[in-house]
């Protein structure tokens, strides 16, 4: 029995037989052709494009479970149309259709690979997918599903990576899990795996060499663990965990209609953190009352132009339709640092402390203004709020409000309906913002505490650096005091404050945050049912008592130990020691 580690990309726990999905080789024939063969090669390309387009349409239909997931293949169709003239030009210069296709698309893929940004690397896979599909069509091969093992039972596909087309073909199949050597949690393949409910672990170095075909494999997409050839006891435990996970999810989902309030009747608002549009419905199905953090970076794809106002409006309207009458809190572009930035990687020595988020938007008004126009327009159609990331000072908020006022006047002159008084809030994720929350509270309509960056900047710990991962401690007394002070500042100013960081998704910390005064939590959709159940098991006095005990401690270790004891003890017998 061996245990491999990777990155959890799609939750779930399943056992299946390993099947290797190897890269497919294509016989491309000669690299160059005589001039008289050029018309024939261009016609071959035209037939291949038609075949590839039909395959993409089939992939969209296979993933009709969510239009936005299927729209990944619309991007592929756009890419196919965009590169076709360049491939044809290469053929006119004497290249065969196969060689021209491979050369042009490989060049695009290599450009993306040269950019040190995870999102660009993931989009490279989309380019390779289009190349693979077109080369298959040129070779006269049908659009085929990934191979699976003969016989019965569930299988676990093991591969270097999986193209979106391959992932789409898994719909309705018997694939229990995916183990990939490459890829990321924001890749299109990971999105599709989530939509299909297939556990997926990515970044498993050497998976193909370490997992022989035909052996049993346990894929835990919740923890990022892959167990190869589990022994008898481990296999039983793995299957029990899988059954428990499925039963637990069903039980939590069945409670989605219940109110989110403490045992003594205090209401708590649970909202969804949304990375991609398909998650809006996932959050609402799980009982979220709206969206507390709608990340708009998904609108940007390196393989396409920067989104225009029309695209912004369409995306926000779609989300609003799913949450109505609930709220939709949309965060403006948070480009920079670990997120892809239009124009490619910057030459900044430390992007996390550089021109990111609002700072980036202020120097790129051509990208920022269309987003602000769209936000004002959609705000007239429902409860839409604008949230500003990386606010460091009152001047940041005032500058955005001035842009909104100017944009509102433009829309008024054009006779376009909009809401000039849309509510504007600030994310509290920079230490300076937390320390001057009383000042910022006079500038905005609400606060949202982003603990992911607040912990990173407050403790000087890069949250993407695994070598210092143990130092990333949300329970550090300094972080807890900042949260306490931000809540107090918001209360004094009469504005609401929510928690939108991953800290709120952890049960023990959710109790602590409730005791510190947080009454609104914005969570990943899967965490909403768990936090609801926790809230319904507590009284507010108990949560406050736990928080008071934590604030009196000196280290993160002491806080975590105290929380563990507090939540393990019966409520009636809890006494701080």
C-alpha cells in the first residue's frame, strides 16, 4: 500500500481500478507537399474543421448540465476559427495540413507555457485540446471517449493531464475518479470534474509510474490523497468513507431548507463564494441566501480578448437570475499576484505586494470602466452590490466612487437604465485597512473580511508557498484581534460586516467568528450546509464565551487547542481552564 499526495480539485471519495490514459500519437504524413497539392490540403483542413466543430457541439450537449461548463467548448470553437487562417497560410507556403496544424497550435501552446502564471498554463491545455481534436480529424479518426478498462466495475483514470474534451466524454460513464500529474484546481478539466461529481486529485507527481494499470486506487478528492493498492483493512475503510461521504452530502443537502439560526434564535446569513458561474446554482441549491463574493476574474481567458461591457452584463444578469431575490455581491477585478493578468506576467519582483487588484484597475481604465458600467446597469435590476478588493486607504474608495459617478453620468446621457446609488463595500485584507477600519467604515456601505490575504499579509506568510504553509495560521492572536476590531468599527458605523475568507468554512473557526460578532458568512458552496448545521447546534452566549477565551490566549497553538476542547465538551459543562 502506498500513499501519494496531490492537490484536491474535486471533492468526493471513491475506489476504482486504475486505467492509464496515455497521450495519443497521430501519423501526420509528410511535413511538406508540392504546390499542386496545396488545394487538396486546404480542402482536407476544411473537412477536418467541420468534423472538429461537430465534435465540439457534441461535447457541449454532453455537458448541458450547466451552460457555462459547456461554453468551454464554445471557446474552443472560437479558437479553432481564429487559428484557421494562419494554418491555411502555412499550407499555402508548402506545409501539409497536419504539419501546419501542429506547428501553429504548438506555437500558441508554447507561448502560454512560457508565461509563469498557473492560469496561462491551464489555458495551454485548451489549445492542445483543439490541436489534438483537429489532428484526429485530419487522420480520419472519430471523436472518441478516453479508453477504459475491459470488464465491469468503476475505474480511476490516471494521466499526465486530461483535456476538457476527454473530461466531457466522462459524463454518464463509470469513472470513479481522476488522478492527474499536472493541471490545477481552476483548470477547465477540474471544473468539469466538479460538475460531473467525479473526485479529482491533480499535481500527483509521477502518478503514471507509481500506479500500475489494473490495481485498486482510492481517490480522495477532498483531502488530495491517492492510495495505491490499499490493503484489506484500508480498502474497507476507504469504501466506508466513500459511503459516509455520499450519505453525509445527502443528509446536509436535505437540510438546505432549514433556517440558519442559533439555538437561541439569532439569525446568521450564509452566502456563497463563487469562482465560476456554475457554482451560483450549487450555492443556492445548498441553501445559500445569495452570493457574498462573486469573483469576476473568470471572465478573463488568455485565449480570448478582455471581456467587454456586453459580456459583463450578460454574466451578471445570469447570476442575478439565479440568486433573486437574494443579494449578489460582485467583486471588481482582482488581477495580479497569483491571478492571471491581461498582458501577461509583469516584471515585478514581488507581485503580491505590487500592482494588483484596484491598483491594476486604476492604471487600466480601458478594462475597469466597462466593468463599472455593467455593474451600474445590472444593479438597477436587483440587489447587486460592488465589493472592492485590496482597499488600503480612504483614497482608494473615493477614487472608485468618483469613477462610478462619472460612469453614471455617461449612462444617463445615453439613456441607459442604471442604479447610481449602488452599495459599495471594501474587502478588509490589508493590515492597514484592518488597523484603520473605523476610518474606512465612514467611506463604504459594508465590510467583507478576506482572511486569506489578511493572514498572508498580517503574518508575512505567502499562502501559495508550501515551504511556509505551517506558518499560515488564521488562529494567530493578532489576526483574531484585527477581526474583533473590524467588527467593532463596522458596528459603530452602522454598516454590516461579513466574512468571505476560507477561515469561515472551517467549523471550529466558524464558531469563533460567530462569537467575535460575525453574522454573515460567505463560503464555498460545499461548506454552506456544514456551517448551517453548526450554527443550529449553538447558542450565541456559548459562541461568545469561546471567543472570549480565545482572545485571552497568546499563541495560535493555544487557540487551536482551546477550540478543540471547547467544541468537544458538552455545552453545559464547558468551562475555560
